[in-house]
């Protein structure tokens, strides 16, 4: 397993992380992701650790805490071998303080996650989304206190806009508080908008990218083709997919190129798609998920080799999409913009 530095921090993380959103299935929404219980989760965790995959990603909102609880049980006796990342911000109850990133919420959420995970500390604690109702300095002050107390080692954000992240970094720098070292972001061959603003920001400010849904909710897993749509029991068909609808011609043109490269490399379509993401700027780690041990083993095969520059360029070309303003204008002036735009 390859390890990379997480942004500008000193923490080294495996290039593959294991996402545990499939653990539990405790709500109707998350049943579409998976229903893995403790015994199978433990086997998957052991498979990951044996392969050098040491970082496990979860969130309080995943099955209303069940994912954290199952991960905590699966890591019993192995906590010192693992890095745990979890997230908070989204609604966990019906009360007025059961969502958001206020000091009140963050301290309670962190303590609740620690209890469910059966651990004394969280290695990487993310804000799952930006809370526009809470002052950024309140959020960052509370996070800094959690870091100072030893309950959290590093902090990150997820699903932030460029200005959300830049404002946060500026305030942390102003007061000498802990900074976001990672941005967990939606990025894949089918969703490259991350490159327009957030990737250049990450390069400039040394914020590492941890990619979620690198296979676009399974669209790039190799199952679906023009004449083979997503079945009724798939995550996509059941509403577990992310983002707006993707034009099928665009999707399946990418699949055609992935099929060609899979044949050339002797790898699976999913492994090729994951390997492309691993070669992108700022990417420290990508989160792989699996409902079964077979899927997990296949995804682990995305590392230990690399697509050639020519093969990467073919995927770049087929997955490129028109940019919106001001990014199309910046692309017209590459001499002024040395970072990707």
C-alpha cells in the first residue's frame, strides 16, 4: 500500500481508505447503500488491515450512528493499527441543536461519536457540510478546543465551496487555530467540477483531497452499459446515488474508454477508474466502499500499478466537460493560471 502525506500536515495516510457507509443499513436511505453487520464488518476490516489499508471513514449520520458503532466493534483490539475519520453537521434528531456546526453541537457530536466508536480520540474529524447559520470562528474555535483536548488529532471539511474553505483557513491562520488539512470531496471521471476551483485551492493552500464516491455511486463499477441499465435493486435505482442526473451518452462514452483500458491493462473497469483518480493533483486518499468481501478485494487491486500518461490522457479527453464562467475564461489564459483550471 502506498502512503501519502495528508495536505500540509505531517500525517501519512494510505491512498485507499475504507468507507463504512454500508455498515448498518439502519434507515431506509442507507439500506440502499448496504446492511453490513458486525461479523462481516470485522472480516472486511481485517482484510483492509492485512492489505495495509489503515484508514476507515464513517459519519454520525450514517444509519443514525450504527455505522460508527459497528466500526468501533470491528476495530476492537486493533485501534492502534487504524486511523479513524468521522464527520458531523447533518441532522441527527428533531431538536433545534441536533444539526449544524455550533460549539454546542460539535462538542456533543464528538463525544457521542467517541462513545459509539469505543475510542478516546478521532484521528480526522470532518465538518460534513458548511453551516451557513453559525459563525465560522465559532466552529473553528470549538474544533481547535477539541484538538487541544486530545479528542481530535486533525480536522477536515467536506462538500465546501471554495470560499467556505478559504475563509475557514484564513480565520484559523489569524487566530493560530488548527486548520483544515483535508477536504473530503465528490470527484470521479463522471464528476470533474472539483478541478475548477477546489483543486487549485488545495494545491495553493496544501489541503489534501480525500475523494468520496470515486466510482460515482457504482456507475463506473463495470456493471452498467447502454443496453444494461441499473437494476431495480441497485443503489442508483433506489435513490442512493449522488448528484444530478448524468447524461447517458457522456456516461457510456467514458465506459467505452474504460473497457478499452481494462483490456489493455488486464485490470477491471473499476480498478482503472480508481487508478485514474489516484493520479490526480491534491489527492491523498480515495474512499472505497464494498457490500461484499469480493468487491473489497477487487477495489484493493486499484493500487500497485499505474496507468500510463497516454492512457490517463485518453480518460481526461473523454471525460472532459464544458466549464462555467469564470473557469472557461481562465482556461483561455493558461499563462496566467499555472494551476489546473
